[in-house]
C-alpha cells in the first residue's frame, strides 16, 4: 500500500524533530513541536533507527507517550 500525503508529512515532521534534537541537543523543544502537531502518542515502530534513537530521548519529556521505540 502506498503512503498518502499525511503519512509523508508525518514522516517529515519526525525526521525534522530527530535532526533538531541531534544537532541542538534540546529534547524539550523537539517534544514541544511534536505535542503542538498532536503527534505525541504516535507508534514509531516503522521509523528508521536514526529517528528512534533521538525519539527515545525526546520521549522522556513531559507529556510524551510515543510507542514502538
């Protein structure tokens, strides 16, 4: 099944947030971006290890409930 625009958008947001945290070491801001986008409870099981590594750090922030990491 092909990805829809919404899935590509979500993938892009998570990639950008992972880069933000990796480059600037600021999981609070990265978590804020995900929470504002309503993405704090997404199942991340299909993401690459690059994203998962950073999302594990971000997931420790208040209000984050990512799964599949």
